């Protein structure tokens, strides 16, 4: 098992160096800070991450397949504050988490989108208003606050067949969910991994919706993504590094993905880093890793405009 993980890590490192030959990684001096450590036995496979809009300095995270249908609220120092149980939901393979706000109401979205074997007929997105647990946490006397929520469910499929995904983001300006396909390094695949877009509303239809392919995304092993709250940045990560897109004015994200090059953001070495999200001020990023006793990292970003690709 250890040998297998070492081989995978080496292969991922090599792929990261050649996946985007036009990346300017030399200008990115690592600027990391450890905020804390996740030592909670309940949170062993942190696969998604979203900053709370109700509790300062706290992030929501989830475990993936084989675990219960719960979301966990951690202080950025790693302390477990609360857990939410999702009623009438199944954790087939929860792989991503996003936060967003519509009409002043904060929401959380949990994505049941993992499909390593690419055999699922459909996928689910569970979303619900983020509860304000501040008072319960304040009076909990060091105990974990527990609450049950009943989410709304959006069922969808991809227009070109089953896909494995571990990264979603919500574009609230256009009420669209973005998904980036995960294709493992070494997998025999002629077609470039895809970026898909799914329209959604707070009152989802009962029918199965269709996610449409918008673009290709060459890097493999994509495990997380997030839109910044100021609407100006998009980050997409894999096991080793991340790719930062910057938006100018009201330029559509579809144009940015297809016509600009992202800036490479070097991430700290993680045992199996999967989750990423922007801080509320949109200036920095938080990343976590699967397994227990793993650091919670803060990555400082620097501003830089995208470079247009010349055809």
C-alpha cells in the first residue's frame, strides 16, 4: 500500500510539471501557514470544503463514500464545533462541497458526484440554508452541536455519459453549478477531461437535469474548486497544485475558461489533498487533506491578471 502511494505521488508530480507547460510556477514562491490540525475521528476523509457564512473562522467539510450523511463544522484551528445530519439523503459518494448566497440567504451544497467506475445513471446535489448555530455553539460547553436538516435535491446526468467528479463550484450571478471531471493520471483517455455546467434553481424540478460540457481542462486528478465571494476568481486544484483564473469586469466565466490561461498556485505537500476554498475576503485559500491528524493550511495568493491565449 505504501509503495503504491509513493508511485502515485511520483507520477502525479511528474504530470503536474508537464500538464500545463505555459504555467509560470517560478514566480510563485510558496507562502503557506498552518492554521491548525484536524484530529477529529469523525472527519477522516475531508473531501469538500466551504467557509461558513454564519460562524467566523469556521469551515464546513464532508467525508466521502462509505461514510454517514453528515457535514461537519470545524474551526480553522481544527476544533470540531458542530455536525449536520442530512435527512432523506444517501452518501453514495459525496466528493465536493460549496457555499453560496441568494437574496441574502446563505446556502450549502453537497455534491454526490463521485463515480470512479463511471457506471452511475445519475448524480445528486443536496442544498439547504446554512443554519445559524452561533448561539448553540456558544452555550455548548465544549460539546459538539448536532442538528438535522432536510435538504432539497437536484438530480442530474451528463450529456455525454457518466463522469467521475470531485470538484464543484456555484456561480450565483447566473445560478449555475460548475463541475470539473476527474480523470486519473495514467488512465487511457483520448478526450480531455471536461468542465460542465448545470443550471439550477432553489425550487428544483423533479426531472433529471443535464449537465453540458463547456470546455476541456487538461490537468488530471482534479479534486476541488471554488469561486471567490467577490466573483473575481476561480480556483481548481488537483493533488499537487492549483490553477487560478482571474475575472476582468463582467467577462463570462465560459470565456475565461476557454480563452485565458490560469496561474499556477503551488500547494503544500499533502497526504491526499482534495478540498479547497477561498477565504471570505477572497484573498487567500484554505486546503485540507484526507486522513486524520492532517494540517489545515492557509495559502496566500497574489493578484495577477490572466493572459489571453493567442490562436
